[in-house]
C-alpha cells in the first residue's frame, strides 16, 4: 500500500480529489481544520493539529450528499457539504467559497459514491489486493448438504435450476423431497410467488425433522380452486420426516398483511386444504415498517442523545419490539424442530427478507456448526446471498436514490438478533462483537463482492468470484482479531433457546452509538462554581 499523507492507499485505490483548508464540523468536539481527500474507495479527513485526528468512511456507506449554504452564505462554516451515512452517522464539512473545493469534492463524490448511477464499476472490481486464501471457497452447497447427510433416502439435490431457469432468485442447487420429480417442481413453481418453491434449509441430524423455506402461495382472493400440486408437495415434505405426523407452516407476517397480499394474488395456505398441517402467523412487520424504525433510532442516537428521555425515545422507535418478534419466531421454529420433532415450512411474502432472518436464526440456535466463524460465513452465503436476499436494493449499493422504498435494514436486524443471542450465551460463539460489526461495515463498503447485487444468478453473471475479493478472504486472513476468547464449544453442542423478552434484550450500543464518545456527565453549575 502506498501511503499519501496519512492515507494508506489500498491496491487499486487512487486519490481523486484533495481539498485543503476544509473544516470538519464535529458534533462533539467542534470545528476541526484539516485536509479532505476523496479516493475511488473512501473519504478521508485528516486534522492539521496533533494528535492526527482522522475521519474516514467508505464511499459505499454514504447514501446522501447535500450541499449546505450558497456563494452568498457569510456565516462561519455555513458553506459546505453534509454526508448522510448508512453506519449511523452524518458528516458535515465546511469549505471556503473562493477555492471552489466544494464543487470538486461534490463532483467526485457523485461519481465514486454512486457508481450504479454514474455507471462506474464498484470499487470491489478495482481492488487488487492479493491474499493467501480464497473466501469464495468457504461455501460449497454440495459440501454443506453432505455435512447434513443430504442427499439421502428422503432428500435429493435437484439440478433443475442449474441455469436459474426455474427460479432466477434461487441458488443453482437446492434440495427437495426425494419423492418429487422435476415435472412436479415445475407445477409447484407456478403456484409460488416468483417461483420460490419450498426447498430444504436444514434437516435435524437426529430426528430428521426439517426446515424448508418458500415465498407465499399465489392463492389470490379466497374461492380460487384448491391447489392439488401444492398440497401434494407439502405431503411429500411431511413424509420426509419418518415419525412426522404434522407439518407447521410458519408465515412470518401479521395475518392482516397476508390477507392484504391476497388482493395482489398472494396470500397464504388454507389450512383445511393441507392435511396434517398447522398454520401459524409470526407477526413480523414488513420492510417499510423496519426502515422507518431504524430512521427513528438513528434520530435519537446521532448526533445528540436526550439522556432524560432516552428510554421513552428508544421505546418509541419500536426497534427492540421488532428484534423481539423476530427472535421469538426463530425460537418457535427451533422448538418445533428440536423438541417437538415437527418439520416446519417458513415463508413470508417474497421469502427473501423475513424468511432469511428466521431460517438463519433458527439454524444458528439449532446447529453449533453455524456458531463457528466458518459456519457463520456458510450460513450467510447459504440463507442470505444464495437465496436471493436483495442486498443491493435493500442497501442501495452505489445508488443515488436514497428515498427508494425498497431499502430496508433487514440484514442489520438479523445481525442485531445474532448479537442478542451472543449476549445471552457469551461462550457459545467462536466469533466476537468486532466480527459482527466488521460484517456490517462491509455490508455497505462495496470493498468486497460478497454483498453486491441481488441474487446468485446476478453475481455469477458479473463473475464476482473471479473479479472481486470475498469478505471471508479478508476475515480469514486475520482470524485472531475476530475470535471470542470465551468460546467453549464443548459446553454448547446443544440447542440454544434465548429468552426473547424485552427485559433480556439490550440496544446494541457498541453499534448504534459507536460514534458518540462516552458522553461525560455534564458538570452541574454548583460543581463548577
Ligand atoms: C391492496 C393492496 C395490498 C398490498 O399492497 O399488499 C402488498 C403488501 C406488501 O406485502 P408485505 O409483506 O407487507 O411487504 C412486502 C415484504 O416486506 C417483502 O419482504 P418479505 O420477503 O419479508 O416478504 C418485500 O420484499 C416486499 O417488497 C414488501 O412489499 O402490503 C401490505 O400488506 C401492507 C399492509 C399493511
């Protein structure tokens, strides 16, 4: 890496703009004079004074850039830029009008922070660092199925989607009941939203109960004729569990939303048509509710915290209510599969947001492998990236349109739920909190190819495994940084059942309040006199 000033450039990173005499308007310690640099990967500010105070943010983590003040602004620091970031902070810089540095910085930000809009490549395709391991090899679907003893007499790995022809938001390889034919699968696919048919996520190593995942049925408004093919398919899933006498369909949504989806041809399975099947609604709200909740949470956390009203303000964001309802959904699934030995089919509307949260969390509780660093990397590749969670759309990678209502912090919520479980079982995980925060930092940085695009099919088309570095490559070259010193695997081979009660949940302040220094209690007037 070439160092330029204090900026240690990455391989492939080049400075695109340098602005001197810029003032960083720090909300905590006040204005700081220094030099602002924009590269094709990040924004870097270095204060003139000592110790070298720096502010840095990957351009992918910026979702909005606003100009402050105009050429007529006369106030101190009234002319500059405000950057809104996806990592819970905003950065304000004041520029001098005369040297036109704001125009230069603004123009370069528009090009390099929003490559999808400026049709530039993501920096991940320019990043040329070499590593001695390849994180793209961590997840091999057939190896992971083999670990679950699949294929076997109950489950087959079908190649019907090898060219993404059945469902282009699903992985090329997935497992379905051994008794069904590819013809059956094609029929079932016409009955599921976006052809996202029920397929295997995890099978219990001892009692053969399974977790399968899907999108909602194209049930439409009640009164449509029954759906024999779908009902037969559910029977096939039921029969994969030798002792299985029942199947539970866990619909992640509030029932009112499932009903509303009927108006658009969606809906849910009519229980009476599916023998030995129970339908449960888990009451998790949709992506719009979660986006709004995080917006409120950022408002009360940054830049200032109203300490007197903190708990009221936190409650009014409902953020922890949603963490609780997601966690309790995952506990219900783990309980059904492990204690009751009943197979569960998980779905929601599209089957790529709430369904991913639930299957991944339930598998984390059920299978200690996913609580290792390698296992967790496999879990994310399997239940999130390969099953088509739309990372680019949900996080707006490289997209200038910050108001897009398809954006939503669904994956952040999942990592928050994982953090909650690590707090209740501090010795059950190989990874530490720094690992989780690093995953979130690179969810938005666009330095790695792991979270780019919206599906396995798109990532294959863009050849990310050859042209970009995997986040797991970076992580796995510095594992000691991410290991939990308290990890005691031999004591935690059992299923974890976290308590999803409000009194046991905490706000993850090391993430949401990471930029506010530990606020010194304000000295009272009499103490000062
Ligand atoms: C008359 C028109 C009815 C109508 O628009 O139905 C559409 C639903 C939208 O369905 P919802 O489930 O409420 O919301 C959907 C889910 O959040 C889904 O994620 P997931 O993978 O977790 O399912 C997202 O992918 C969709 O973009 C989003 O629209 O809207 C509602 O149900 C809102 C009711 C409060």
